[in-house]
């Protein structure tokens, strides 16, 4: 909807620090646990929880165990960051 896509991610481990200059990103956990490190805090998401990372915010997602999540973002977003 409105140039957005919903992606299913099955992840475990750390992703690198990055940001998206022009796009917000929404994470919703279905199974497992997702930790999203920001410069000044860590957001903990468990099943049934979600959060939006606002454009321009440095972040690093990490999953201490196998995690299934939905990501809602624009179709143009680069997963590696801008």
C-alpha cells in the first residue's frame, strides 16, 4: 500500500549499524525476540510487539535466537542502509 511492502524475515544474530535517510521502518515480531539497538537505548520486542524506527535514526537489529518477524517498509528501502 502506498509504495510499501510487507516482508517476512527469519533471523538470528546481529545486523550491522545503519540508517535509512528517507524511510521509516516498522518491525513486528511473530516468534522469538528482536532487540533493536539505538544510540541511547535498546528496544526489546517479543511476540505480538512492534515498533517503528523513524527515518534517519541509526539502529542495529539483533536476534539472540531464531526470530520470525514482519517488516513494513517502502519498496525502495535498502536493507543495508543509505
